[in-house]
C-alpha cells in the first residue's frame, strides 16, 4: 500500500546525476590534468576537471568547475586542459597545502 501512495504522490528519492566521464590524464609539469566536462541543463558542456599530484602515500586531487560552457564536449575538454595548466602555472603546489587527499582548486 505504501508503494501505491509513494507512486501517487511522488515521494521517490530524486535521481542522482551520473558522475562526469573522465578523460585520460594529460601530464603537465609534475601534475596530471583530467578533463571531465559536465553536461549542462541546456545541452551545452561545462568546464570541469581534476588536477592530480602524486603524494608520498596517495595521490592528491583538486577539482575545478567553472561556469564557462561550450557547444561541444571536445571544446570543453580543450578549455578544461587549458584552465588546468593555468591553475598549475599560477598556484603550483599551493593548491595542495592543506594536505587533504581531495578538495577544490
């Protein structure tokens, strides 16, 4: 009976968006940049990626997402890599000073 009312009144849990597909890592200086563009609601692609640095025991990751959108996934991948390089050039190891394995850039 409960499932009937759940269906009737829509009390199902919301569906989670699937995680963006990660591309193969691209090496830049002592880091890896992984492009993972996100699909926006309007059908465009949002700039999104991960910067990885190999730590002493485990790799450390910093994600970055920008509001920039692109008409194709390939464009978003290209600009995500450019932005990752820019972040590395400007901040370097400073983005990893917290010592946490994951975080935002």
